[in-house]
C-alpha cells in the first residue's frame, strides 16, 4: 500500500539499457513531478559503514579497494550468480525502500512523484506506487545499448540483462508501456502521451 496520501506516485521501470532514466527525467518535467532515483539511493546506502560491513562479511575483501566498495568487481560477482545477487539485494533493498518511503512523505506536497526503479516489479514494490510505467526495448537493441554505454563485452552485457526479469514478462504487469525503439524526439512524444494517460488515471481516483 502506498505510503503517501497526497502525491500520485508513478513507478517507472524497465531493464538495463532500456532508457528508463531518460523517460523518468522527461516525465518529471512533463507532469511535472518530484523525481526519486532508486539507483541513486542504492549508491548512497551502499556507502554507509554498516552496509559496507555486511557486504564485506558476505563477499569478502575482494570486492573492496581499501575501504571503498569496488562496484565493478561486485557487479561481476552478482550479475553472474543469482544466489549472490539475492544476498546483495537482501542487504540493499530494504534500506532503499525505507528511504523511498521517507522521501514520498517529505515531498508529499508535489502533485506527482516519479519513482525511477529498475527492480520495481522484481522486488514487489508495485504496492508502493499508484501506477506502473514500463519502458520497453527489444533485447537486441537493449544488448547493443548496454555494450556501447558501459563498454562491456557481449557476455557481461547479457549477464546484466539476464539478471533482471524479461521485459516481455513485465508488460502484463504494467499499466502503461512506452516503447523506446526510435530517437529522442520520438521518445519525448511518447512520454507526453503517457503523461496524458497518467493525468487521466489520477483524475479517476
């Protein structure tokens, strides 16, 4: 159940390389709405001393450079091993959820809150939002974007993609789907249309 009784909360999700963050940024200006970034929260909570202690206990000193978390090394471990990924998610996700709920209360005077959250569906966080928007891209284009953006080889890029639920399986669990298979101008027009749908959904409450 959503924690905020004022703002209409839109959960924006998708896969790595789908363009989810771009859509969230456009949507936050189009509605407009306050933007909350789950990845940004995750980075911050992973730097807390107590979080690093738990990660060190579970994954050893090998994923650290001195006292600093080596995200690339940790990523290679968890993206190729579902069991270890589940352990890391068990450490990080409850803290991210707590901060998200705090921010929805803190910024509850906004008419809309946009929650940019890649694992919204996988982590069963849909009950914390009023509407779920999926940013969809086909797997070939997704793979190409991840390899180019992150400088990864095909295997590492596929490991990242396959660590998440398939986008096709998220479609029936989403209220709105935005297809990101063209250029930025086309995407902006599609997000504008999605914003109109969101306003209509809010008006029906």
